[in-house]
C-alpha cells in the first residue's frame, strides 16, 4: 500500500473509531516503547550488572 493510501486509511480509521487512538495512547504510556523494552534501559543494565556481580561473588565462595 502506498504511503498516501496508508495515510488516508489511517484518517478514515480515526474517524470511524476515535477511541482507538486514545486506547493506543494509554497502552503505550503504560508499557512504553516496545523497542526500549527489547533493548533494555538504564535500570535493566544496572539490574543485570548487580546479578552478574552477585553471581561471581557466590561462585567465588563455593570454590573454598
């Protein structure tokens, strides 16, 4: 589908179902961007680093 047809389809869909955009906006605000969830943010990196450090410390205690 060409870009012009897609835009026209999106406008018509908005007219037919105005609450659809609202629901999409609410869902995205609760979940966030799916790309960010898949890639991981700062908190994910910190959590992963803490788990790795705790794993290394645990395994170093098991050696003795």
